[in-house]
């Protein structure tokens, strides 16, 4: 049971992590962070890296689909290579559907589903899933919510019954809600003292005009059982849901099993939309604002750059150029940011970038953690690398390996039934044709240097530098390196993410 609970909590925290970092499906992770900078330099001096191999293709069985009488879509990717099946109920509503004063409600609602039903308490749910040798997870990001369970193929019917029970018959027990809120608040209180987390949280409001999907201390405390019931009732509806099966199961069996336990799931009373106002992007100055969140006595500083990209949502033609750009700039160990900041200068254990996708926009950001004394230098290096993308080139001997990193991580993520289910759910979340799953590699490899430069010049400039750290240490150097920029300083203790100016 301990293993099961840990797995669920770990998944929940991953999916509720801050701002734009919670919504990305194809995330490229930093590798080899245990390797010392001196060792990297020695390796670079004594060995010539091998040339990249030819790009490999990824072939995925087509997504088979059937709509039940109540409007619930059943989607199946049959793969018999292992006797496992992942079942994920995707709800196309997440933090975007909650109000700012109730930030965190979508995730609290998803998380409490596994804490008790009308016939099972939290312990019983854990025991029943563990008896099947499975794992159950739930959570919410900006664009969606989910509950998933993975078991061997001979346990599908029993597992699906548990999945339906937690989704359709939650008890929303007050004691479990109080405990969940308390645990979430404890974790948030700790994380808000960490520079990287704090900078990213501040960016949700400051740079992207959103509320943090994980909630704020005030919003989490305000969430009531009535709020959870109302959110569940409005969003956990059959026509807003997709039941995804990946693994050793055929559509006929999946649809029949789903109809037995989800056939009474009700449709929504009215439509819901996730669209927002959209304005075309335009070139701007290198950056427009510089915010310091002052954490006195912080051991390190987090240095980030954030830019909201309008009119370039997940469904736009910019998705693939932007994804390759991200791989070049900060999508792995050999990316430009990591090379300049870590490998070349030894200023950080890792630097990178990421893009969080929405329906009509994208949230772009970079990240690096460094000693306070070098915070201003890292900020300057970050801006220089972003500008280089807008007016420089990405030669083929750099572009090809960065594409291979992106497609390689994509293929790696599809090797498990759970990873495959997440990839399918990303497409359904945004209403993208499932055939795009097999087109991903080709679309990535088709991106050109000119497309990257065009996207960067139109969309990346004019964002915000946010530094969270001990301002007293890097204050003078920051003013020296950015002499004509107004530096907005907020003490971490005075930060209020519910306010437009971020101040209590």
C-alpha cells in the first residue's frame, strides 16, 4: 500500500507543478547532471563525439475509437508487446476552468477522487488496486484532469470498475479533504521558499496573466467541499471525457467493458470553452521588465526569462518550429543554454527552457539556478542566447542532433502504456487528430533553420527576466549589467500571487 500511495502522490505533484511547466506532454529532461563540470571539460578535450545516426521513425498503431450512447468517447491503442493495459479517463477541463480565487480546485478535485467513494474508503481503494498489482493516479494540469490505472490485461474489468467508482461515486469526505488541503499547503509552503519554484510561480501571474494551477495559500484554504462537488458536477461529464486504453486490449472489449461501468455517466448541461482572446505577436526589445523576488539568505538564485506567446497554441502550425527551437535553446544537456552556462562557464548544474501549451497561446520560459554572485551574469547570458536565435543560424550539424534528441525522447515516452496514454490524451485535450501521433517525427524533422529564426524573431523578444535570490548579493552587478532597466524588487514575504502587482 505504501508503494501505491507514494506513486499516486508523486504523479499528483508532477502534474500540479507550477504554471507552464504543468501542461507540457513531450518534456525533454536534463541528462548526466551527476557529471562534474571538470569531467565534462576533460571528456570534451580527449574525445570526439560520434556523428549522429540517421533519424529513426516511430510507428504507433492507429487509435481506434468508439462513442458510447451517452457521448463518452472510448479510444484504444492496441499493443500486444506486453501484457499491460493503462486506462485513463481524460476530462477536458483543468485549471483553466477554475476561478483565480479558487486556484488549485481542479487538482484538489482530481486528487480527492482516490480518497474515498460511497462504498470504499481511501484505504480500501489502495488495497483493492494493490491486490490487482496495479497503480492508480489522479491529478489536473492547466488543460485537463485525469484518473488513470495500470494493470495486467487479465485484470482490466476489475480495475475499470474501481476507476469508474472513484470517478462516478466519490464521497468527498470532509476529513479527507482537510487532510489533502493540509498536505498540499505544507508542500506549497516549503516550495515557495525554493528560488526556482518561487520564480516560476511568480511568472504565472506576472508574465502569463494566469493563476498558478497548484493554488496559492489563500486559494487553497478557501476551497470547500461544496466547491469540489460543484467542479466535479460541472466537468466530470461524459461528453467532456475520453476513456483511453493503451496496451494489450482490443476496441471491442474496451468499449463493451466501458459501457458496463461508465454507461450511466451523464452528459453536460451546456458547452464549455477554453478559448481566450488572441492577439498577434510582434517583435519587441530583448526584454521589457526585470523582477527580483528577494529571498534574503537564500543559498542560490534562480534566473529565468518568461514570455507569453500569443496566437501560437498547441494546434497552431508553430508547434513544431517552436518545439525544435526549444530543443536547440534549452532542451537537453547539449543545448545552447546548458553549454554556455554550465559546460563552458560552470555557473550552474543545469540550464534549460520549456514551453507550456494552451489552446491559443504558449508560455515560454528558461531556467537556471546559480550562486547569487553570478545571477546577473546568467541573466545576461540567457538574453544573449535568445537574441542569437532571432538573428543567427542553426547549422545542420547542430540542428540534426537537437531534432534527434526531441524525437528520441518522444519515442522513449511511448515505450510504456502509461506514456502512450499521456501522448494520446494530449491530442484529445486539444482536439487534435490522433493521426498526428505518427506524424510527430516527420513534422519535427521537417523544421528548417529559417522557420526557427522566424518564430524566434516574432515571438521570443520582449519578455520578463525574473530572478529569485538574495538581492543584496547581486544588486550592484545587476544594476551594472542592465543600467537602463528599472528593477522591480519584491520581498518574498510580501509576495501575493492573487494581486496584479504581486504585493500584499
